[in-house]
């Protein structure tokens, strides 16, 4: 897939890495995308989450390292032809460093092959970024849009970050590629896997 000027939106040039923080993904990509503002969001493609299994994202999503980034329209379920994304029962708020307000929410999903609820869990994990409602701290970063543009309730976008973890759950590295610390959500998820392993071991 290419942009009108011929630049690829799927892979970065050699030497470049796309490693934004959660706050940057919300403020500089998802928010402008939802308000249809001209910004950096055009380097991330729009994909239909219902049509692409995670192993089919290569060559379609923006790829940086082992991670795939893409926009998808907000949906009630995430069921595909041969599997589904199962949401974990936890969410992490995203705050702006320049204010005390919440600008977004991050949700975590695991991909299962087969039909719900009896699918087989895979190593594919997705973080899905959602905006807070208009009138929050978001407007502080784009003051000129306040009172002029509003989020279209029929045209809401989420930003998805997908990656495959290799090996066993205990060997997963949930830190960012730039070496930043684990988020609260990531720590909870890793701890949950460890607890399940302990419970499983105690029965044998």
C-alpha cells in the first residue's frame, strides 16, 4: 500500500523506528484522525479488523520492529472468519504529561483460533487505544478545535497495536522496545499469566 506521493505506509526506512508512547499515540495520531485533522496520522493505514487475522497484517499495517499499527473503526465484537479477539477484563487510563486529565484508554486483547468461547489461545496480543469524550484534557492540546469540531459519533476510530509474543508466557517481554518500564496494564497481564502457571503446576 502506498500514499499518493509514493511513500510506503507499511514499513519504515532503514534506521527509523516507530516507538511512540501511549500518550503520543492518542494525542498525535488517534485524536487528529478522529477529528479529520491533517497530521501524522496519515502514515498509519486504515484496516478492517474483521477481515484480517493478525498473521495477515504484514504488508498492510504500519510495521515497526515486531509491531503492527493500524486504525480500525470502533466495533462491538472482534470476530473474524477463523478466530476472534478476546478482551481481558482490565483497562488502563492514559494521562497527558502536560495536564492531570485523562486523554484515552488502553484495552488489551488476546487472539483465539476457532469459535468463541472454545477457541485456542495464540501468542498474538493487541492493545487498542480509545479516546476520551470531547471536553476532556484532549481539547487543551488542540484549543483551536474546541467548539468548532466534535467527534463524529458515527465515525469513531481506534488505534490498534498488534504483536506476537514468542515462547512461553513466563519468557514474554512486555517492556517497550526502547527499554521503557512496563505499564500497569502490562504488569497485571504478566502477573496473571504467572498466577495461572502456578495454579496449573499445583495440580500435577
